[in-house]
C-alpha cells in the first residue's frame, strides 16, 4: 500500500508543528494496495469493465487552498511516459468529494473540468493494461492548489494538466491500486 502525502515531509523540512493537518484521500470504491474492481475497469481496447469513475473523498487540505485537482496515472504503461486515465481540475475549494460515477454525468462539483485522457477523450478512462503484463499500478491523487482555476480547456491532455497542477500544488494525497489481465 502506498499512501502518498507531502504534509509530513513539509513538517520535517520546514519545522511545522504536529498540529498541522495531514491531507488524506479515501474511497469507498478503491482499497489501497488491492486490485481495482471491474466497475472501474475500462470498457474498450479488449477490456470489459463498466468504466465507472470511483468515489473519492479528501480532508486535511492546507490553509490557502483555492481549488483542487484529481489525476489518475498509470506509471507502468508501456509508452515510455505512462498513461493518463483521468484529470479533473478547477474543483472548488469547498468541495471534499467526487461521487461514484460523476464523470460524464454532470455530477462533478460545480465548475469542475475534465481533461482529455490518453484514450483520446475527456472523462474517466479505467484500467486496461496489455494482456500478459504484470499488474499495473493506478495512482489516484488529489491536489490542493494555490489558484482558483487552471487556464486550461477540457481538451487539455493529462501531461499539460499535470504541468499546471504541479506548478500550483500546496499538498497532495494518493491511493494506489493495481489491475492486470
């Protein structure tokens, strides 16, 4: 299980107090370190999942958070640069959750924008690694951002969204799951 946060690193480097909140990401649809359910698996490219975006809930965002972004990345994809499965940005600072199935159904927090995946479309694109590969790792990460909005359209690819997100990140938290076929 890999739960990634930067709050503890910041506390040790900058001398922050233990009372500082630690950003956390949880999900009723994803279990850290476990296999992704068929509900979140892609339904194309030879995969037969339901391609339903998972529920994600976060807490402990740092003071000064003006918006959030969620990104889903597979570093094991045999592309040389990984694979972007989902990006959602311009999530309002008062949001703390994305509901199951929110992608594509207009259930995202008001103002949120979905970027383009490496499948070539905007919205959630579930796991679908090549047959015979070792199980891939899927990193679901929520970022607390220092800006209200990223200046990007819904056609922005994951790498571009990632560039703007990382340039404005105050803190982040992740859940990692696996999937193979």
